[in-house]
């Protein structure tokens, strides 16, 4: 009896051991697969934050561009992106974006002449699985118009900046990269090209006078603050310094390729988000336009200073930065 009991006990233990040996690897493999899936979803989620957070700020600027040929009461640009696709299941994101810029002049009745409107689509694609040193590409298609349909030229041959028609379309491609480290700083860089393709319709008077092909670049440095207040410690973006520059490389009448005073646009901006705010703050910008980006005013060239309030998608989370 004891011998039979012993044999039965050993047999049971052997079956349990065999069964455990067969099922345990399956459980480990399933956990590994789940962790991998979570990792991919986390990567897509974090990159969607980069796609949003690296966009330009909207702003309002009293007196506008100080140093411009015209005098203004207030200027501003509103940037809104509607992300139609921004899923943790996909490394691709798609947004419809509108950029509306207006300059309120000091003339009688404070008119906003020829507001500048850009409407287009942006497509983002994650290149890397690294969320601390990220890389992605972006493609854009935009229509740029001032909403006017008057004659482009005045009788004396100068551009009609009051009611003259301005319209163009462009494609743009950029390579983007940066850092998102556990330390209290981050970076963002981009390099790209904007092309106003000849197959697209554009208004009269632009050929040979407008930057149809521009090389673009940007460098951004961010500083974050981290509070350990319980129960919700937060990481918040407090300071952003951005340098943006572009250079027209297409043929321009009476201007050589090396004529930087006509071809270069550059601006350096410092944005500060105070501790009592989340996504809004103050800013100051100093720059130079060899080609004014405000639609039909593109022939204006000047150095300027701009200051005011701004808002955008900034880093604000109670999740420890990874």
C-alpha cells in the first residue's frame, strides 16, 4: 500500500512538473509580447506629443513688428491643428492646420488689410523607436492667400498692397530630430525644403520676384521645471528659445544667389511660461525679413522686434519624464 501510494505520489508530481514546464514558457512569452505591444503604443503616444509640441506658438503682439515700413496697432497669428489621426496604434499622424495672420494698421478705422491665411495638411511619420532621442519626418501641402481679388499692380507698376490678389500653393518636406531627456531640458531641430511647384496656380507678378524655393531650418532649446508637490507632482515647460531661418534658392530677377539681404529670413524668439500659467506666456522676437512673409507685402525688407503674449502646446504632465 505504501509502495503504491509512493508511486502514485511520484507520478502526480511528475505530471505537475511536466505540465508546469509546458505552460510556463507560454506565460512568459505572452507577457513579453504584451510588454512589446505596450512599448510600441507608448512610442506612438510620445511621438504624437512631439508632433504637437514642436509646432509654432500662436501670438498677439502690441504694435506688431517694430521696424517694419508700416505702423500697426496690434498684430497676431492664430495656429490651429486638427489631428484627424493621432493614435497609439500607428506611427503615422495626420493633421489639418490653419494659420491666420493679421496686422491691424494705424490708419483711419484701424483696417486689417489683406489678412494672411494658410490652410493645409500635415503628415507626420515616426522614424525611430527611441523616445529620448527622437526622429521623424513631416510633409505639408498648404494654400496661402490674402483673400483679395483686385489687380496685383497699381497704374504706376507698384504692387497693390491694399486690394491686390495674392495666392500660391506649396509643398514642404522636413526632417526633424531632438532630445527628450530625464534632465530638465530638451531640444528640437528641423531641416527642410519648401517648393511652390509650377504646376500649382499662383497670382500674377510672383515669378522672378518671390521665393518659390526655400531651404528651411530651426533649432529650439527648452527648459522644464519639476515640482514634487503631493499628490500630483508635475513637469512643466518654462522657457523656450527658438531660432528659425530660411533662404530663397530660386532665381530672382536682379538678385544673385548670394544676395542674403534679399533671400534670407531669420528670427530669434524667447518664450517664457510663468509658474501660474500652463500653456500661455510672454515672448520677445528679434529678426530680419529679406522677404516679408505677409502675402503681397513680400517685397518689404527690414529688421524688426516683436513682443507680446503667446500660447501653444507645451509640456505639462504629472507623469515622470522618461
